[in-house]
C-alpha cells in the first residue's frame, strides 16, 4: 500500500510518513505542498491512501483530494486540521478527520481501518497512470477587467491567480473567495473587510492591495504581483542563500512583525510560504 502525507508544517509530513512506515502501514511518502504531492502521485503512478492537511497555502486538502479522486476513484483519505470543519461537512463526507497536532497512533489506526474497509472498491483504476492536473474554469477568462492567466495557488479564503489588468497593462495577483463561501454573507463581508484593511497598510515589504469587488459569482481583490519565489519553494529546491541574504530576510520579517504589533493588526502566523524572496 502506498500512502502520501501532505502537510506544509515544518517536518510534519516527514514525521507522520516515518511513523506510518515504522508501524508497517506500507510505502510512505511525504510532501510539504499539494503540488509536491501531485508530483509524487504522478511519479509513483498512483497512491492508495492520502493523509492531507486541509488548510494549506497552495491548494487546500479538499481540492487535492477531489482532484486526485478523479484519476484514482479508489483513493482513501484522512483529513487533518487545526480548525473546526463543520461548515465543510459536504466536502469531508464520511472520511476521518484528525485534529492538529496529529497523534501517530490515531493516524495509524485510521489508516489500518481504511485499508480493511470494503469501500471504496479495490478494483484498479484504468486512469491511475494518467498525469494529474487541476483544471480551473476561471483560467483563460476575463473577470471585471482582469485577464486570468494562471492559478498560482490557494490561501485561507480561496484560489489565487496571476492576472493582467487589461486597461493599464498591469500584472496583479487576484485573490478570489472560495465558491462554497459565497452564500455566507458574513464570510463575504469578512473577506472584503480584510481586503480593505490590507489596502490601508503602508509597509514597503508588504504587497500592496489595489481594489476589491464582485463580478457575477466571483468576489475578489487584487494585489501587487510578487517578484520572486516563496522561501519554502527555495528550500524545497535545495537552494542555498548567502548569509547576507538570510540576514536581509530576517531583518525584513522582523520589521514587518514590529509594524503589525505597533499597528495592532491581526494577522496569520508567518511561515516560509508568506516570505517572497525577490532576486
């Protein structure tokens, strides 16, 4: 049995995969992002069990599971999350959910249970060796004056796209609210309020937010286009930064944290995915 563990927390996926392997659960793989997990699935020509964190920076665990399931209909999944998933019951389905931090004994028990469960059927998938991709209906379309060029990933609220503001030829990142949340008026207002707060933050190291709005069924805001790679991407590629660059990154992160504190701004805990290194 092949098991893939996906979690962007430092060392989490590796530790869980190692614990599952030590418990004799099968051949185990670890990835620190959904895209990295897809690469492993393609390389291994399929997996049997996916263990994935729900909230991740590039693509959320629900989307990863649903995308892989199109190619691997027999795929079993264990979701992990530090948040209440009640409002996502439809996407969780009957699959098990383990809280963060994940106890390895509990995870082993769920994986063993899924392995012996009669559902889904164990017949091999004829599409198991087909490359997995995640098509997005917005890519290639025009939205409120923005040409959507590519999907960059996903943040807490929903997908993030590379887009072009056609009226002035400016490249931007377009952040959209997840479609499942559009019926929740309070969540929509929270999303737009968050964009308004970000638009009024003036700190040189933070990406500027330009505008927010609603077009048909999409609620969005746009921000300055990033000019480099996230620190976690550089680490995953095995790149070594010179000491001066590392000190520069540390100084910048500290300045931003001080700015947050002095301005009394609520914010997510910063992690390497939030730090963009501009060459």
